[in-house]
């Protein structure tokens, strides 16, 4: 199955939402958190997404629509 590692960066408006759970459940992706850090001001998560390429793309688009910055991490 295709895998993609991304860095999610978000502000306080998203910090209380279950974005990792939702992206996994709603788009049928397996999620694996490699590293993360959060404060009251902002947070980041290095996340691996595993699933169909179309579902990964759709999940990333959903994250962006929620205000999350998504950057690729070296493959």
C-alpha cells in the first residue's frame, strides 16, 4: 500500500479537534505518529499515512480545509 510521511502544523483553533482520528476513519487511512509536540499556541505532528493514493490525497485536502498546514517529509 502507498505510504506518505507528512508534517502537520496547526494553530489553537484546531488543537482540540481529533484530526488524526478523523482522517484515519473518514478516509480509510492507517495513521502512525512518528513525532509530535504541542503548546497552547501551536502544534506539529510528523505523521505517516498509509492507504490508497486517492484516499491519502483526499485526506490531505481535508486536513488543509481544516486549517492545517501539510508539508511532505523526505521520502
